[in-house]
């Protein structure tokens, strides 16, 4: 393929993946073969929203060397190895898509039963054994998985998926179909385990809560409270009352006009503030690098918080962005519970509030929203692993290593 067209297709694929929700931020990578010797790939740490064709990097298939000053994706060697072994592949999309990623900690192949899906996926979606991101082990295990299937998708254990195509359209369709196939497999597998008809994720969440709490989940009788979202503004912060899942920093006022006032973090008149405002203020005072806070009540996060389960990393991006754990803590508005909640955020980007969802933080709104997405996927993985197999977290040392590298190198690059 002509190199300029290949670069344009890579940029187009990144934008389409963002729009579809299959990837977020800079997670994952996209490449296009331009000859038997070279391919082009997304650069490391660049946002897909603003990516231009000129930023796409040319890489040599044989040795992984590249041209230009921009550094290619850390997974360039994985792409190169696939192009070597699969001459029918001209386009590769590596995603961290939610449903497929949530199944990956099981470390199992997904059998294909739908006759229409066999043409794309073969008899199964093979799962590669775990390897650290960008490592030679990850590359070797991915190629080994590809030798076990004639299909155009594989899972990477505790990581994500790789989707292949003869062109951009096929690779994108494979990624889209894999997400539905993964969701269907989770329900079908749990139906076989439980002996019940399981049609959607609501049943998985319900049974996860029952299984992990002996049928007595936290805060079952009371609906979760709104702990609000907020944003630091210099020496002040603003709380948002009209926030929704798809617009976490909406400024709409809904009978909470007093909460939209600008509140100095060091205001001594704490008794005039609602407890939720004091909770946010305590977090901002304790952690100078926190610039935004989101209270999320997404269904999978709610299920794990109601079960009162601490989370450890089942997925690489959880270790990188959330940290080595997300602890669960009770909150009732008291001064002690405020300190308990903020204290659990030390070294982490999220804390689970028992029966109330979670608070996710970041240096800005963009990073706080990313933490929500990663925590949600981590909760989905916990539910799937608990119900369908065995919970096998990433090695703690490797989790700490990934967190360190992300904070010291990758997040600064972004």
C-alpha cells in the first residue's frame, strides 16, 4: 500500500475505535502493512483525537528498526512478528476493549459456536499466556497463540486483544464482533456453570454479589448517595451537581445551588459545608497532584462495591493507572469516614465506597475519566473471573513495576 494512504488509514482507525468505545486515550495501537518489508504504526503516547498522518511511524518488519524522531508504539515488535507469520494480514488493531479484556485473565481460549463467526475467528479465539507489555515474552506468546488458530483475533492474558484483517475494514469489524462474542460467551459459560438461563450482564452482577456476600450485599436497602464530581481551580475547587456518566463535569444546577459555590480547600468553616464537599476538600488537601474527582456508579463498579470486595490488578492497565489495588471503605459522612476514604487513595487513583460505587481521581478531568474506565473494566474482569474461573491477579512485583513506569515515564509523555 502507498505509505501516505496507510498512514491515513491508521489515523482513521484510531478515531473510529475511540468513537466505538473499543479503546480510550492512547491505549492500544494500530498498524498497516505497506510492503513485505515495512509497516506503519501509531506513535507511543500520542492521543488518537489529535493524531495526524505525519506522526505515524514507519517500522521495518525484519528487525523492528524505525525511521524518524517519533518513537513507535512499544508493541511494534508484536506487530512485526505477526506480519512475519501471517502473510494474509495487512492491518492490525491491538485493543484493550472491555468485554474481551475482562475474559483474558481466565487464560482460556474462547470456542466459536456461531457458524457465521467461524469465517473470522476460526474454531476459537486463542488466548496467549501472560507477558509484560512490550516484552519479548508477550511477543512470543502472542505468536504461539496465533499458531493455534486460523482466525483473526487472539486474547492476551490480563491485557487485551489483537484483531487482524486484510484491510482496515476487516480488522475493525473483527474488533467489533469480538466484543459481542466475548459478552455472549460470558453469559453462555455462566449458564453452563449455574444451570440457569443467563441472558445479560445483570445476572452476572447479581450472582456475583450473592456469591461473595452470602446474599447480604452492602447498602441493599438504600440507594447510593451522590458524592458528586469536582475539579480543582487553583486554591479552590468546584463541585458539579448536574454530573452524569457521559458528562461528568456538567454544570447543571439541580436543587443543589449551594454546592456549586467555589469552596477554598483550606476553608476553616467546615461545619457549613455538606459532608460530601468536605470529603472532596480533604482529598485535595491531602494529595496536591489530584486535580479532579469523579464519583462513579457504573453497574460493574456498583456490584463490586456492594460486595465489599477489594480489587487487585487483573489487567495491566489497572496496575498502571489505578495502582496495585483499589480498597473498599465504608462512608457515612462522618469526619472519620472522610479520613478513611481519602486515606485509601494514597498511591492509588481510585477507592471503592462500600455500596456507593467509587471515587476516581486524576491530575485533570481527562485522567480522572480514564481512571473510571479502567476501574470499570477491572471490576468487570473481577466479576468474570469469580464466576467463570479463578481470580488470578498479576504478580504484585510486576504490578508495582508497571505502576512505577507509568507514573515516571508514560504519564509524563502523554
